[in-house]
């Protein structure tokens, strides 16, 4: 059974940092493009950052220069380092893995940025 399990969310003050982790139980994990999406209350889910199986990174404009996505293919992990967090970054963050027609999601981890 495929699982993506996120961790690392929580409450942080504006300007602070968090590191999200995603553990993937996927065979052939290295073939997948993996990414982080987020969904704030009343809004649609949106792409935050993505990294292809070849290591090409893609970031949403609103996180460029603040967030960094990385992956460890051997450990089947995906990370999102989030710096200079803003209140508008508050959302549930979801890990995603895609390969051809396969599209898997984690259950999400809450990130709240508030003083």
C-alpha cells in the first residue's frame, strides 16, 4: 500500500522557519516527481514546490527565495525547508508524488504562522 506521510508542521511566528518532511513508501521512488502543495481555508489547493526525478526544481512565485525543496532518493524522503514564514503561508501542506498515471497524496500537515 502506497503511503506518503508528512511531518514537521506546527505553529511558528512570522519570520520563523519550519522544515516539513515526507516519508514515501513507494517502489521505484526515484522515478517519481515529488512536490508540496498547500490549501488554505476557503481556497483551492496550490502548488508550492516540485522536484522532478531528474532534480529540476520548480517553485511558486510566492515562495521563491524563501522555501527550498529537496529529496533523498535512498531514504525515500522529501523535504521542504520554509524560511521567512508569513501569516499568508498558513495552510495544510500536502506531499505529492507523480509518475505517469500514478498520483499519490499524503494526508497533510498543518502549518500556522501567527504571533
